[in-house]
């Protein structure tokens, strides 16, 4: 996580690894409040030691009226 540049994009979930990724991880969220963007992905145990991503990345963008 120390190398994170602050960029939020759908392919930037590479920071989800040990120790952030642990046997109890079920949800990963990346947000950029300044741009009104939220990305979320679901994780679950699939037989591996650590959870694996089991959902597509959901992207939500705020609509400014």
C-alpha cells in the first residue's frame, strides 16, 4: 500500500494482498470523494487459503445536477 499513487481506477485493486487480504476479507472498496467515484469488489473463500475476488468490480459515480 505504501506504493499507492492515489489513483482510483477499476484495475487498481492490486493492493489487496497480505496483510490487507486475510481470511476474513469479504469486501474491498476504493473511493475518490473529490471525483465522486466508488469501486467495490466482493471476496470469498473458494478453497484457497485466502479469499479470492468472486464478483465483478462495481463502479458508482456521483451525478452532479
